[in-house]
C-alpha cells in the first residue's frame, strides 16, 4: 500500500462528488470522505451522503500528473507547495476506518476562543458575539451596541455559525461592539 502523503485539492463548493468522478476517469488516486445524514425534505426524509470536508478532495499522484489533476473540472487549486502542506496517509486511514466502522464523524466549525459567531436559533437567534471560553458548552460574549456593556451566554457549539476566525485580542478590557 502506498504510504506517500495526500495533496489537498480545493474544489468548487458542492462539486466534491463531481471532481471525484472526474479524477476516477483520469485514473488519479483520490479520496472523498463522506458521511450519511438524514435530511428532511418537505414531503419525506432521505439519507444523504455529504462530504466530511466541504470544498476539499484528497489526491495522491506522481509529480508529472500535477497538471492533469489541477486542470480537472471543479478543481480551484491545490493547497500548498511542499510536504508540510499535505495530509499524511495515517490521518486519512484513520478517517476512512472511522467512517467505515460506523463512528459518528461529522464536520465541526472549528470554533476557538476569539471566533466571531452568530447564534442560529432560540431567543438570541441572529445575535453576533465572540467566543470567550470553551468548556462543555461554549461561552459567547455579546455586547449591547449602545452601552458597550457585555454579557455572556452559554450554548452548544452546534447552535453557532462561524462568522470569522479569531483575531489577536486587544490588551484592553474592552470587547468590540457587535449589534443585535
């Protein structure tokens, strides 16, 4: 079995399966991790296969085939230029094994302290804030725009949508104002 690392292909959103099909036709070794999810449509519930990493497909190929891969319809670019920008065979093997064994592996928004988020449901739906702590639940700091007074709200990470990744926190005790 080949143990060389995998290149990461950034592809058009919602075109991961099409890119995978094009790579198959071109005989390029690739991997698109998919998970199953129940989706409720207006008239029925179906099981849909979705990419674990939306917008990405992994490919392994010799250097001379690089042009064939990056010219594949739907491929936007190949991430990085050297080995440190590639994914190890072991990492993808663990993902492949986990998915095939039935583990519940799902995408995660990658929330960390300092991440700007918007609440997706409940009383605070649509309110923006900044993640201040991560424990069993996520603590989000929300600032009233008129008074610049803050309050913390604890909620599940799944109830948040990431707006932007963390920026260096200022030394001051002032939290930037986000409006309702």
